[in-house]
């Protein structure tokens, strides 16, 4: 029997949630998705020693700031990954800009220009933005400029609806982080896959999109175990860590398709104003808390990267 991973690939685009070059070479995903945590980890690996040394040397000569060098290193990692996958590489706008539409636009355009200077066209890149109202508005403008976006840190249907209305190319609802919150809130150790709040959230968003012919891609993210992945088999895309990809590759159990556009239930399409969006997000304690926490944590790893660069510049 084919492995669970091979069966999954027959119904879902599999994306690697990693910047590990060797893992990507071995697992052969279609796309790669990164975030500040993944970039920080990648730059501390032997695979990128030469890139780090080269950019630090250039930075010293040019008098560059740690932020400028960090941007160059992030693009360097993305360029390396783009050479390993046939599809897209997601690259994230600084989390500290999550509530500033204009600054997010400027950073996104600079990222695209940086890739194009390296010979990587914009159709190979997804700009990642947090699913704040401001991030969604930035994505709307970028989509109009032919720059496709991946809206991350998405935890509730209000965020998904706003992204769809903005014409966003792809959303990344975070399964595991939703589950983590509910496990803590309810004082339980686990959920059965069909009762898992993270799984149910993505299923609901997928159903809403397919019921209304919405073209925005649903890419489940942030998985804690393979049961969550199997419970979303058939989702447009799933971004999965190397450890879980390896487990799926070793698993030869039959994998039924769970999600299909043909099974959409016909949910009514709704429209959200800014006030509606903010109110619905406010009313969802889990989504409010996890969005804020995710932004803080991504910024914390970005600050660690800046310190690492500053230390190397001073050495």
C-alpha cells in the first residue's frame, strides 16, 4: 500500500513547514513556508554558514544596520529554498508591522524587489502577513499589484471571510495553536480528530469557501500530530513539519479523503465591515489571544535574529 504521505499528495498539495535544506531535498514538497522562527533556526544551521558570513562581511563593509542584514539573510534563505521546490516560497513581513498597512506594503514591495534582483520572479513568492485588519488591507493592495499573499496567524472565520473579500491568494489557519488553547481552557489532554477544535475550524472555513465559490486557497498549518493532518485530507494545501512528514511517509494505513468541494453544505455568503471584523474577533477569546501571542512570538524571534547579527558585526 502507498504511504499515507503519498496518498495525501494525491488529494492535497503538500507544503514543507521548514527552512531545513536537507529535509526539503529528502521530502520533495511542492512549496515551502517560512516564518521568523524558521528563518532564525535555518540561519543557525551549517547549511547557511557561508551565507551568514558573506552577508555579515558585506554589511560591515557597507555600514549596514542589523535590520538591513537581516532582510538580506531572509531573502538569501528564501532564494535557496526557491531553488529546491518547484512551487512557491512564503516570506514574512515583519510582525512589528502587523498594524501598519502602509509600512507592510513598503516592506512587501521591498521583499519582491529583493527577490527579483536575485532572478526570482514574483510568481514564485508568497508574501506572508498577519491576519489583522491592517494586514488584510495590505494584502488587498498587493494582490491588485500581482503580488500573491499568504495570510497567516488565522484563527477564526471572521479573519477568513475578510481575507476572501480582499481577494487574498492563500490563508493559513493554525490548527495546532487552536487546539492548544482549547486543551488548556477545558483542562483536557487531547481531542478525537473529528472533535478537535483546530480541525473543525479549518473544516468550517473550507466549507464556507467552497459553498460560495471562493478561490482563496485554504492551507491548514501548525499541526501537532498526524491525526489532525489525516482529518483534513483533501484540503487545498497543508503545510507540515519534517517530523510529521516523515511519520506520514512511514505510515501505510489507508487514507480516506475527508474534504472535497463537492461536499460543501451551501453556507450563506456574508460580508464584514471593519467594525464587524473587529467585533467578531473581539468576541472570540481564543482567536484574539492566539493572534496577539503569535505576533509577539514572531517579533521575539526577529529580535533574536537582529541580536545575533549585531553580535557578529561587533565580533
